[in-house]
C-alpha cells in the first residue's frame, strides 16, 4: 500500500513524498521505494492531496510490476507475446479489480484470436507489418464459430485491444515504441440502426398486452423509456417515484457465464439519470406492484425484476432477450433484441418532435453526437412535411 507524506513550505504543500512497500527480501527486510511528486500547476490543498493519492496508486502499480519482473527474472527482450499477456498485461491492466466482469470477459474474448495468432512470437519482434498482416487475416480469412466473417465493429475492437497491449508494453519498458501507431485504424461500416416502425410498434404492443404483468412491464419500460436492458433489470422499488412520474437509473446488471450476475454502475457517468414515465406506464407499475405485494412486503432496495431466490437479487437480463427472440418470431416481426427497443424509443421521440438534448438526456448519452449519428434518421414523408412547413407562405 502506498503512503503519501506532504512536504510544506511556509504552510503550503509544495510536494508530496510517495512511499511504496513492495515486500521483503530473502532476509526478511522490508523493501520500500520512494519518490517525490511535485504538482505542475497550483491547486487547492484538497485537490492536491487527491491528485497525489492518484499518483501514488499509479506509481505503486508500476513499481510492483517492475519488482515482480525482477523477482521472476523475466527478460523483456525474450518474453513471448503469450507470456506477456498472461503474466503482465491481463493480470495488471484488466483483471485488476477495476473493471466489471463483463469488461474482463469481453477482453478475454478479444484475446482468443490475438494470442492464437501471435502466441510464441517474441513481443519485441511484432512490428507494424505483422500487425497489418494480422488485421488483413481477420478481415479476409478468419471465420467465426458460425462460419461468418467478423464485423467492422469487431475489427475495431481487435485494433483497440492490441493498442492497449502495446501501449502498456511501452509504459513498462518492454518495447520502445507502439508498432500499431503505423497501422491504419479499421473503418467502421455505416449501418442503419434497427428500430421498429410505427406500424410494427403497434403490432408489438398488441401482442405484449396479452402477456403476464411482469413481462408486460419490462417491455413497456424498455420501449417507452429507452433504458438499456441491464438498467431495466437494475431498477429497485426505491427508484420509482410514482407521484412525480419519474424513475431513477443508477445501476446496471450484467450476466456472464463465468461470473454470473454482477451489479454495477451504468455504462457512462451520464447513464445515472432521472427519466420521466408516461401515465400508462405508471398504471402498469402500480398493477405490477400490487401483484408483487401479494407475495411479500416490498422494500425500497428490492429489485422490480428479481431472481427466484431473493427479491434482493436481480434476475439475469438475458432472460428478456431469450423471451423477445421467441416473441418476435411468433408475431412475424424482425428479429430484434431488447436493445433495439431503445433504438425504437429514440426514433419515436425524435419523430414526435423531441429535441436532441432531451433525447440525449433520456438515453443517457455522454455526447449529443452519439444521438445524432445513430438515431436521427429522415424519410421522404418527414422531409416533405418539413419542407411544406418551412415554405408555407
């Protein structure tokens, strides 16, 4: 654990000494490393201490890695790509208790083809030409388990994962330069966001009206509020403000086979938000609440959509994905996921005249550009109506 010791001059902190304990030597003597951190700009004492603590955490990690490398006698010039991933990058940068299980699983999945390709090649021998050859292999030769080519989005994820790996290798001195800097970033294909049309929405609503209250409530929340699937399953009764017709989004539920259910924060900082809900949504929530009260006395920290084991444990969000797949097939609608109901919500809001900022806040997008790029779509009827209104004299 790193410790910080402020150095003062004339009552003001001018620098901070950082001391890191690394372990004990063969004689049992404690091993410490120290450095002095000096802020580059003036700041309040409180902020300075906060920055010093962050620097201490970063430096402690770097020193621990360096010490472990020396202890294991790992020679940077000889280490294979696979060993670097397994012994250095993954445990220190990914599986380090800072990321959600879903993020760890995602990076693990990205590594499968990368490690398989570069495996025993020495890390220092991987140059821009080898990386270009690998990306070309992914694009033109590699096939998924379903015998399909990978998408441009997956290509971009592969590139970003490689970039993280080589940037870290530079950071800890295993290579002098990131070879990926000389490789072009794969382009993303522009594709239309999947969303139900107004006619399809009506068909969808007619069908979910026949479902049990719980399933109906889930679908209406996804469709009318645009919440992400995990955010929907992260709702607790204390998040529902029936009097003011609002819901608060402050957690996200994910599920992976390896780690099971995980409760974390929404995808972005702006994901923590308050969303208005319709009168019909209120009535449905009241009905669902009454049904839940028949089973047990509800508490504010109980989940709306809970597991069979406990009301304090959310149900796995994969439940509604599987249900929706069957539902859409049964009523002959496009094969869509719960996330496409989020797209549908955004599209309907914009078509009804909602401004970009309102839709951005409802969806919890960090940038309005995301809302513009993915959800703003025009059709001939909309353009014609706009032209008629603009030039009506």
